[in-house]
C-alpha cells in the first residue's frame, strides 16, 4: 500500500513540475522574463502564464490588469 502511495505522489509531483515548466517556457517565449520594466500587470501576467502551463498552447492567453494606487499630493 505504501509503495503505491509513493508512486502516485511521485507521478503527481512529476506532472505538476512538467506543467509548470511548460508554463515557464510559454512565459519566456512571450518575453515576460526579459526587460527591466517591472510592474503589477507584467508580474501578474507572468505568474498566470506559468500557472496556465500547457493551456497557453491551446489558445489561452491569460492577462492581468491591475493598477497601483498613487500617493496623495
């Protein structure tokens, strides 16, 4: 029973890691990890793209729109 559980755990971990690596590849291809201008939307798009994983290659193009409050004058 314990061997079966560890195999299932190893399989789940492997699938999740491959999923995230595919998402990272999509983020690199879209240029989200290059450049020095970092803002809320760019960070959000990068994270969502990585989490979306292989869905990026079947037409999903997640975008985050956010605005940071400006300090009062």
